[in-house]
């Protein structure tokens, strides 16, 4: 080995060692004191051990900004390749300078070229502040390159629907570090240590005079339960990484592939007699639809998305016969399973996510219809409800629906079981009720005067409701007059029926009218 | 721990008063929404330190209903 080679190798080793420490041991201690992990520790824990390949770690090294506040590269999760970046809060606070932004952009671009998922771990206040030094030279932070921080929105948008994009929020994030995640498919947060806002409490106070903490402004609870910006939160960063790994197990690496098939060991044709006891006959008595979902899917394993937001609809991933399915289920124990502004957004988003990634959808219906009232109307239930209708009518993945009990009014439309809305199979349980409104309301509407005149109005109503239910709100009567249902099934057969339907739908292909893109109501 | 309303609706019965001891799962009140009567249960054991709603009252989603200490 020549002298120069020897010297350069030594210098390189030293540089890499130093760069791997980011902002240095003191700043790393500070990160740990906050109960957080460093950018590199996060990668080690999320990825398969030893699988991470570092790219561009020496960028910014000579300028005293190792990696320019970002670690990026590629690795594997459960042996499947992914591209990833992790913002390093120990270097310039994790702020997004030119090189940092470029690395962010390139991670997404590369992932899209390779057709593999991209994961971004965010811990950044956003664009780097310009340090005014009094010098006449243009400060680095003001130099804008084509592939940089701001333009990451462009590449996120191009990658949307091509590869899964997953954002982890692992610190107080603002600016680019919240809008880029918002353009991705999933946003996961860590309780108490991560926040998202367009701008922090200090600016909020000075601009509009509102006093608010970071947590109350944009903490994990705010975004998972109130705003719906984030999909779920975990207590710890490790917990969050576990969720990311699990989520990826349900998804294909790109839209060109089908989701991985897993041998779950659960008999797809298993009969489930206890389903007969979960849904009460009386449509006014609620039950938790999770009880139904976990019994139907393989090994009771259900990965819920947005569990705390708009609980009247439950969405998430599971497997049936080893195949990934997206579950969309009305939740009778919250808001009567009604369709609301928030639930429409949640449902439409989930349906489109499934449609992007070739994931068949199973719809479980027990809904009182769209939620009425000024709250909903003024918040635009028509516009948001239409978004949901659009998503249902646009999706081409296999879709199977089971009406377990109520499907009143617009609920039929909002869950796509009206014939012609492209649900491939609609099944009904024997107590399924179909109608513009429920039995009691229909009787009140048509026999209002007679009820008032009756000797015993309560008894008259009960008898009329029973008569109505037997004669009209009865799938046997309804289903024999029109071909609404593919079949009326016993609850215990549901899993078997779904598994068979999924199997025949495997090769489903739909073509659409060629156009630029539809104009989904937003 | 505050118990918030998971949905908008009308309180049709309040089963607890300040000072009552409750166990996780006890029904604190009944909330009617979309004609369905929903039991709002205690998320943990404790003592009721505040009841912020009365029968007949309309509540919004996430409105605080009851505070449980302990």
C-alpha cells in the first residue's frame, strides 16, 4: 500500500467515526435525557440487525455539519428492502438545509425508482434558519436547489400510489417535516415526545395571541384523536418501530406487486358459531364491532388504523386465508355507526390506500345512516360524504360486503352496497334490515295518526313494528324481490363465505375510462 | 382522569355522583346517539371527583362528562 493510500484510509476511518456521532457525545446525551433515541439508534432498532447501508454520511463533514443533520440509506425489514432517512437532531437541530433536503428528496426518489417502500423518521423543526453573520456572501440556508427540502413535496406526490410511504414522527416537527409526512400514506407518532404543527407555540403566541403548549397544540393525542393527521400513537419509540414493521408486513413493496401471503395456520373455512350471539336482534342495542372483526380474521389479528379518530367507522388491516385484507366496518357502539364528516374522510382515505396497493376490501355494515344535524351539515357532510362515495366508486380492488344488521338510508350508499356501486359481493345476515329508515321510524311515519288514536299506543306501535319487520325489514322478503344480495348467509358461515369470495376475486381486473385523473371532492 | 364523550348525543341518565367509588367497567352514564343507548363506562377504578353533565343535556364529541380521581 502506498503512503497516500495509507494516510487517506486512516483519515477516512477517522472521518466516518466522527460523522457517525453526529453532533457529538454531549448532544447525544441531551437526546437521551429527553427520553429519545438518536437518528442512528432509531435505524438500528427499526431495521433488521446490521442491514443498514449508510449513504452520504460524509456530506457536510468538512463544514462541521456531519450528514447535514440526516442519516439516510437503505436496509431491510423482515428481509424486504426499503429506503429510509432519519433526521439527526444533534446536527443543527435536525433543521433542513440544502444538503439535508437533497438527501430527503433522494431517499424518496430512489425508493420510487427501486419500487420499494420508503420510511422517513422525522425529528426536525423544519427549514434551517438563516444565520445572519453580517457577511455579504449568500448564507447556505438561503440557497435553494431543485431537489431539496421544499421540493420533497413534489417527489412525495409522484411516489404516492407507487410505493408505500411511511412517516414516523419522533420529535417536535414543523414545516417540511410535517407536510412531507402528511403527503405520505401513514403517519405514526410517539406519545409525549413527538409533536406536529405548522408553527410552534412561540409564533402562535406572537401572531394570534394564543397561549398553548406544544403538546396541546400538536401532540400525539391531538393528531390521533382530534385532527386525524396521524394514524396511531405508541408509548415508546420502540413500540412505534414495531408498528411500522407490522404495517409493512401487510403491504406490497409497490403497486406492481400483490401483498405478501403469509401462512397463518388458521383454517379459512372455519365456522364461527359464537357470531350468532354478538349482534343483538334489537337494532337499538349497540355492540363493539371489534368483537366481530377479530373473530372473522386469521388468528384474531387486526391492525387498526386511526383507532382513536372517528370511532364510528373502524378501519385497518388483517389477513384472511393468509391474504392481506382491508377491513372497513361500521361501529354501532359509537354514534350508531353513522357516517360523519370525520368518518367519511377516514373511510375514503383507507379505501384509496387499499386500492393503491392491491388490497381487497371487506366491508361490515351496521349503520344508522349519515349523521344529521347542523354540526355535520355545516362542516360539509355532503362534500366529505361525496369524497367517500367517490373513493368507493373509483376503487377497483375486490370488495365484499356483509350487512350484519342495519343498513338504513344513505348508509347503504356510504358503504357501497347499493347495486351498481361496484361492490363485487354483498351478503346479508338473516337479521339484516334494508330501508330508507329503520322499522320504528317507518311505522311512525306511516301510522303516526293511528298511533295517536290507538287505545294503547305503545302496544299498537310494537305490533306494527313487528309486522313491518317481518314483511319488509327482512332479507328473505327483500332479497327474493330484487337481486340486492348475492346470498343471505348464517353468521357462522361468514368467514368461509368471505374466504371463498376472496379466492374467486383474485384475478379481478377492471378498466376505467382513460383520463388525466378524476376530480375527487376534497 | 377525565372521561370524555366518544360521540355527540343526549345524556339520558347519570348513574354516579361526586364522591362515589367506581370500578373500571362500571356504567357511569347512558348517552343516546342516533337512537342507540350507549353505556359510558369507567376506564379505571377511582372516586368520582366531578360530574359535569345532567340528564337531558346534549353533549358534543370529546366533551368532558365525568372526572375520576385515583
